């Protein structure tokens, strides 16, 4: 609990902020006690207080689920009985509840202007403490019963909707149908609502009698809301909430006792090659062939800077062309990459400055030089912190910050990132892919966007098939990628897919960041066979590698070894059984000899460690720079830094392979497949909407056509308010994890030069349209007919219009919050803060004419307020029937809510405007903000 202090501090801060807003909206100088309508404003303030305190317990659900895996393990090992775990969870929450409720009640009670009797102040405080405890216990129970976030969130949201709809404020008790009256009597919110309103309206401030009735104003307000006007209902409410606290905590204990965790689905996709022995080099290109002394016909990968050849480039290109895989559908131009005296630095961290460091920059790479050539597999190695991945990111152009100096050339021409991205591939250590597409679709999508337009679809398909065969994925073409460690492909298969996604772009240079990390020996060997096959096509391949086995280490041709601090200490060939590497380091006095059968990679890292350098008094970086090997490398860099005769610099007509329209089509194609295969998002949302529609249809059955009393209009508006807020929030919350996952994929794909940000944002926004239309249509058809709104074509389509665009702007709002924040958790926190504000300013809790003038501007800035305006006005704004008070429905809406029917067109335009605005901010944020720091 102490380590979760951020959650409680945030909740307390949110309560303080919302309390300040509530105090200034319901300010006592603007709150009168002259009419029943004045009493309704106080009822709204009390309802908002109850809702804020109850919603504050919702975080218990996520925190409960977070702790369950450890609890199940300890329970099964008989550490303690479940009640011993549940009791402290409950007891420790009690002082926090006292503090949170105290902050709200003692700050808002007198400022809002509730009855000034101090006894009623403490009675309200006690009631809200019990309400918060009830909510916390309920959501702890739902978390323990649901056991995962999807199930628990669905049931949690449904519980909140049920509590609110049947709590006595949204729908008056007198209008609750007989088949739902049981829900009214078991709703904790009903008891809280009755008790808190009775406590207020039976006070002395409401004890005066108006001229038109013998009853006190407080009793008339209670009766107008269908609330029992008896003082003992406060104590009934207190007793009921006490009971609910105990009941829900008992249910929590029972759930912990008898329910077991869901089985975790793991990736289980058999590989057809399971019984096959794994050979890292293809037949005919064995390790012996590539290193046999004096074999002048071997492939270029055995050529090294220690060779006496006068022209490395000439022989490299010739041997690469000889060594290309036969039958490659798409030819490619082999390119070398050289880098000379590369330095990379970042701004000095403040922590280091505080420790007395005076420099402004921290240097991570210090004058690194080297060359990578076609057909040569180079291992980039070093201890942790040596700068392996940093160097690779600098060469690949993936760094998002810092300062880079030095020269980088591509086959002799200065490197330009815009063109380099078109001929290079980057296989990241974390295999990032869209989870709901198949292997073949992932490759088809990458090829579609990265191959030049001149490549027709038939040739593209042939090339994809060839790449799948090369990386041995042809037997898994229809397998869904899935989420790492949850479902879909195994880790090793995902590594091969990462390589294949880059290969279908037909790159000349490929960077791979630790392709074997996290794999067992067999899986690592399969991945390295794929890498070896890739090199054999004549491409330039560089891999960072960490603690490789002997077999994997021997699969490399050359080594680029770095030490901590970003300096190279060996750049050259490995030789047969790493003989040249071993000979180089054993040549230094004091370096221990390698033992027979010992892994050369492990030995190399051990003898070059900082501790060994200190004990031997050797600086391996300086020794390397004084060596003949370094001078030959410099000569090689110099030779490859001059463009060959007749060559041309890389040039493309545009930054991206495909035009903007094709980028949009491709992104939309992928999103279509992703959404269609994501039933936990699309189907659950649709079924949830259908269920809520049926529930609301039966709760508000045939209330839409009743316009005799003011409460009838309030009930109709309540049905719209509850639906808009809860379905909207559900849409906004459920889209956030989907967009968060896809955004990580977007960062990789944009860095690879597949498309610009706008086609991605366009596809993400457009794909929601048909799904939300289906959702809005189902909800509108069910509720419109069951609630009994007026059956005219215009009114129905207005209802559908407002539901559709409301669900759409909520969904785009959820997408927008992800786009402007670093991660999904912060997005959820920010968006939830605005839900509470939108709830207050929706026009249902307090109508616009009664909002103080200093807050009225926010009513016009609140999208939910515009939705309720449009839905009420389109249904009732032109009705001339008279209420039991004598005024027409149209006049009542105009005087009490400030709603005008002639304003309906403008309201519709604003709703569309909010939708477009949120979608635009999403697109702009995706383009402008990059929260991936490298």
C-alpha cells in the first residue's frame, strides 16, 4: 500500500480539484431555496457528491487484479487463509476513506450552502464514508470474481450503470417498472441517495411553506424526486450501507477462497522442422569452406581486411553477385556502409551534474570507425554499456535525440536518412508487430508499402513467397502473430517474422539488434540459420549479439568488438574457429590463453574486461589504434568512402515508396483485418451495447411518450444522460489499449519509411466508422422502440445521428488522449479526469441557466452538454403539449434548460465539429509527438 502511494495521492488530488470545481459551480450565493426547481439543483449537487465518492473506489478493481497472481501462489502454498488476506485489505482502506471523504465534505459543505446544522454536516460525512467503503468493497469483489481486466472492467461498468440507473435520481422511484423494482431496492446508491437527500431537505433551511401548498418546501422537493420524505430514512440508509460493506467483503473472501486463476494462454504453434538437426550454414557454404586457407574461390564473407587484395570492393561485388541466391525474383544493388570517427553524445544528466561533473555532454561513442560490406556477416559485440545498440541506432538513423559527429558513407556517398531508409532494414530487439494479422498479411503489408511502385502485385507475391521460404515461415503463413507471451507466435517465430518483414522490403543493408536474445539454444540456431541465409543472398548484415554460443559465434565472418565507454578494441575477421581473434588478443603480454573447448566469445569478453585492463595495465582501445589491423581498417574505410567509377548516389523521387493514396489504402487494409480479428474489442463492445440497450429499454420502458409532468422529461433526459456517458466512456476506455499497441508498431513502421503519419491516423480513424455505426444503430433501434419516443422519421434519425457522433467523438477522444501521452496508463488518468468534469457540466445535474456565469463558458465547451441538448431538443423541443403546471413542453425546456428547437442545426454542426476536432488532434499528435526515446 505504501508503494502504491501514487494512486492514493492522485485520487486525493482529483477529489480536491473536483471539489473546487463543484464549490464554484454550486456556490451558495447562487443557490436559492425558493422553489422546487431550486431544490432540484441541490439534489444535483448531492447526486454529484455521491457519484464522485463512489467512483473514487473504482481504482480498487485494478489494484485487486494486480495483486491476485501473487495471492494465488501464496494461497496454494498455504501461507495463510484467504480471510487473513482480505481483512487487512479492508481495514487499511478505512483511514484513507476517512481522509478522502473529509477533504470533500469539509471543503464543500458550507461553500455549496447545504443546511448549516453541524449535526447534518457530520451525518453527511458518515454517510459518504459508508458509501466509499461500499464502493471499494464492491469493486474489490468484482476484481476478485472477474480475475482479469477485460472481464472485471465489463462487469464493473455494468454494475455502475445499474447502480446509477436504479439509484433514484436518473429515474424516479415512482417510474421504476415492476420488473425492475428489485434492482431499486438492492442498489446501494438508492439508499445513499435517499439518506443524503433526506438529511438535507428535512433541515431547517427547507422547513418553510410556500403559498401554493401546505407541505414544507423540503418535503415537496423529496416527493417530486420520488424519495421517501421521512427522517428515519437516513438511518435506514446508514444501516443498509453498513450491511452492503459487510456483504461485499464477505463475497470478496468467498471469491478469493473458491475461485482459481484463469489459465494463461501460451503460444503453441508447432514448427514442421521439429525433428530436424539445425545447420547454421547452407550446404556447400560450410564454415570450413568459408575459412579454408588458400581457397581463392570461396565466398566474399571469408574475405577480410587481413587479406592482401588490392581492391576489396571489386572482389566483394564480384563474389556477392556469384553468391546471390538463385532465382531471386527482385534484384537489389549491394551497398557497403563506412563510418569514420563517429562520436555520439547526449546532454549530461542532472544527477551526474549534481555529483560534480562539469561537462555539458556525456559521450557514449568516442571516435568509432569501421566498414560493413556485402555478403559479410558482422557481429557487433561488447559488455553491457559498451554502446553496441547505440552505434547501430546511429548508423541506422534511429536516434531521436543527442548529437552525432563524424562521416557515414553508403558505397562512397554521404548518407542521407531519407534515401537510406529505402535501402536498409532494422530488426529491433523487441519484435513489434500488429497482433491481429497473419504472418503472410504482415509480409504483404510491408512489401506493399516498401517495394517500389514498378513492382506489380504478381511479382510482389512471388517475392513474398521466396522470403517466407528463406526464413522458413511458409508452413506458418496463416498463423496470427498475437501478443508476446500471451498468444500467437513463439518468441523464435516472432524473431524470424521480424527478419522477414524487413527482407520483403528488398533492403541492401540490414541491422539486427540481438536477434537471439531470450531464445533457447535450438531456437537461437534456427534464427541464426535465417540470418545466415540472408547474408548468402549478398546483403550487408550487422548483428549486435550478447553471449552467443560457440556455434552461433562461429557463424559470423567478422567481429566489431567494443569496450565500455564506446570505443572499439577489435575490428577484423574471426577466422576458422576464431583463430585470428584469439591470435590477436593472445599476442598481448599477460593475457591468459584460451582453454580447449572454451567459448571464444566468453573468453574474449573476460580478457578485455575493465578489471583485466586495470590489472594488466593495458588499454585495449589504444593498443588497437596502434595496431596494423587498425591501419588496414583505415585503408579499407578510405577505399570504400570513394564512389566507384560509373556509380550514382542514391536518389528517389519521393520520401516514400508509395504515393499518399496507396499508403492510406494499405493502412486501412491492415486496420480492417486487425479489427475484424479482434473480438475482445469489437464484439465485446457490440454485445455490451446491445445488453445495455435492452436493459435501458426495460428500465425506461414506454417513458419517452409521457410528457405530463416535469419528472417525465427528467426521466427521458436521464435515459439519454446515462447512455451517452457510460457507452461513451466505455468506447473511450476500450479503444485506448488498442491504439497504444498499434502506436508502438507505428513508430517502427514510420522509422522504416513505410508511410507518413497521416495515412496511419486516417486509417485508425476511418476504420472505427462502420463499427460505431453498427453500435449506434443497434442501440438506437432497441431503445427508441422500447422507451417509446415519438415515431417520426426525422426524430428517429436525429436520435441515431446524435448517438452515432457522440460514440464517435468519445472514441476519438480516447484515441487522442493516447496520442498526446507517453503511455496508456497516463492516457486513462487524464481522460478519466475529464469524464467527471463532463458529467458535471452535461446539463443534467445542473441546467445551463443555473450554472454561474463564470463557469457557463465550459458548458459550451463540454461535448456531452451539446449531445444532451441535441437529443432532448430533437425529441421534445417542438412539442406544444401542456405539462400539469400549465406551461408547454417547449416553453419548459426553454425556461429551465435553455434549450431552443431552432438551434438544432447548429447543435448538430458542433457535435460533428467535436468529432473532427478530436480526430484532427489525434492525427496531429501522432505526427508531432514521438514518445519513443532512443
